[in-house]
């Protein structure tokens, strides 16, 4: 518990370093076994940061479909490995296909799980951290606003969908072709809603003095502690050592 | 005499050649006065708020004729940031006025933009929360508040800039009766502080606090004699 508090209380910049290290390893490494080790490390770190298992499982679940699709595509279009399932002369599932699909999915899992570590900091802390890294405040602020508004957009899409269903459109009973056409009808009200919300938000931001001066003050300044340097530095050195040993 | 807010032959149309939404409006708001502007839906109340606050012509397009002056200076010669230092506007929908995950951050955003020193910002956060009746809400998540609390927070965020002029654009439109009562009480206390207030609404009961009421209809403004006449009109 105390350890989790120490980790969640880390400077968002330290967390960003950590996420960058894990994601870089996910991109650089090619072997499934090594990617598996990094994924295990990512899961352990996520647990240390108090990230719940349920959101991780929920996000990972959608990757199973990608795994199945990738396994078939890689098996059909690559040669090599042992064929497990054949459709005439074509190998539908092969060991090489499974290995490559596993690699792709592990990479995605590493990125998804490591990104959830960032969610243990508030958007404001992330903005402040990025600003103190001399990233233009406007850019950092836009990131925070995007994080804030994505759930709103999802809610708006669901509301529009419900409104359509209340008008008697039974989506589940429609064939896929017609269902896609119905989904296209959602776009117009959604885009209009997003435009209107963006406009209102922009007005509220401008009328509160946004970009009044080239600089701005911050009532809450982030100050990294020795533990931040230890974790951030440890991750960078660890990544270097890991790559040196492996290659 | 220089008025906090003055409109001179103010007109507006959304694009060139279309019929004007506002036509030759002339009015001024005296220091410490509460001016109410009422009108039916679609009469241009929000557009008028945008003109008074400089959003038109500085941010939004369209064709604005005439002039709006804040303390004697045309809004055309000011920037939104300069206007924010003397005029605050609270919009209808609190959802699109709040963008941080902590109440204190929300209130600090404006003063931080205006380079107010951090120790003063701390003070302003507490003062603004106290004024809108939300003490002890500093660490709360704005998105977990009720509609009325969100609107009061949006008002606190504007008050932290300490503007002398306030514009309320149908701020109670999304609120229940309790939320409406609370906002009305806050407006009364702001009036007692001597702030110049323009409130735009279509609900006559919301305007009891007003010193003067103007009716916006068919693009023009006219004085409303009293509250009873207003109820009869609307």
C-alpha cells in the first residue's frame, strides 16, 4: 500500500520516462520471449502503480480478435514453421503465424498497459510536467483537453445511437450492410455536436485569458524527488543493460 | 462620463447580405448597475453577449457594425486576454466551461494565464469558492458535481480573475430550482460588491435582482417598464 502510494505520487515526467522505456522496448525487441518478459515487467509495474486488473483485462480483451486475425493472415501469407491447420494446400494456422501474431499483440499490450500508468496522474499534473519540460503550454493543454473530452464524445455517440433506436431502428436485426449505413447517419449529428462543444470550449478558454502572455505562472509547480531520479534513471540504465545483454 | 460598458449603433449579421440579427442598438451600463436583457428564443441574446464581451468580432466571425466600448475603449482595439482582465462571462452550459479534473486547477487556470503570483492564486481560489458557496470543494473532481455546482464553479473560475463587469448568458437554463435560487443569491451578493452586471435570460423570475430591464425583439432593444409588463410580454 505504502509502496503503491510512493509510485502513484511520482512526478508525471518520471512516469512518462517509464512509459517511453517500456514502449521503446516493445518496438525494438523482436523475439516473442523477450517481448513476453517486457510485458511481464510492464504488468508488474502497473500493479505497483495500483492500476486495477479489470481495466487492463477490458482493454486487452479487444486485442484477442486482432491476435486471431493476425495469426491467420501471417500463417497464410508467410512461409515457414509447422502448419497446424490446413485448408487444402494453404496453411491457415502455422507456428510462424502464431509467433508473429503473438509478437504484434504483445507489443500492443505493452503500449496499452504502460499507458495506463500515465492515468495515475491527473491531466493537470501531466500538463504541468510537460510545460516544465519546456513543451509549449498550448500543446500540453490540448493533450489534457483531449483526454477530458474523449469520454464526452463517446457519450455523445451513444446518445445519438439511442436516439436512433428510439425512432424504431432495430440495429441488431439489420444486416451488416444496412447497419453500416445507419452508423454513417450518426456522423453528422456527432460532428455537429463536437464542433459546437469545441466552439464553446474555445470561447471559455479564450475568455479566461488563455495565451494572454508568452509565459504564465503556475500555482502548483512539480519538484522531482530523489525517488523520481532513482526510478527514472534506473529504468533508462535498465533498458540500456537489457539491450546490451540481449544484442 | 465613461461607462463600464456601452454599445453604440451596434448591429450584427451572420454573413454579408443576410438580414441583421441586431440593428442599431444603443445602450450603456452604469457602474454597479444590474442590467437585464430579455427576449424570446432566437432573438439574438447570446449573440449580443458575444458582442458585449468582444467575442464578436475578435474570435467569432460575422459582420459587426457600430461599436462596443469597455471603460471607453472599443473592443476592436483590445485582445480577448485584455478583456478577460476587466470582463468575465459565464455561459449557459457548464459542461463546456470546465476542463480540469480538480476544482482548484479549474479556478487557477485564469489567474495563471494572467501571470498572477502563485500565493495570490491560492488566496483567490479560496475566496472564489467561498463566494459561490463551495468551500471545501478544492480537491473535488468538477465532473462529479451536480449541474448547479458545476455552474457555480464556472462562475468561481470567472470570479478568480476579479473582473469588474460580469455577463451571465442564461446561466440558469440547465439548472433545477435549487440551483437557480443559489445562482440568484450569488448575483445579489455580487451586486452588493458593486460589480457591473449584465444578465441575459428568458425567465422573468430570474430578473428580480435587475435595476433595469431591456427587451430584445426583432433585432432592437426597448425599455421594459416593470416586472409585470415583462411577465405579460414573455
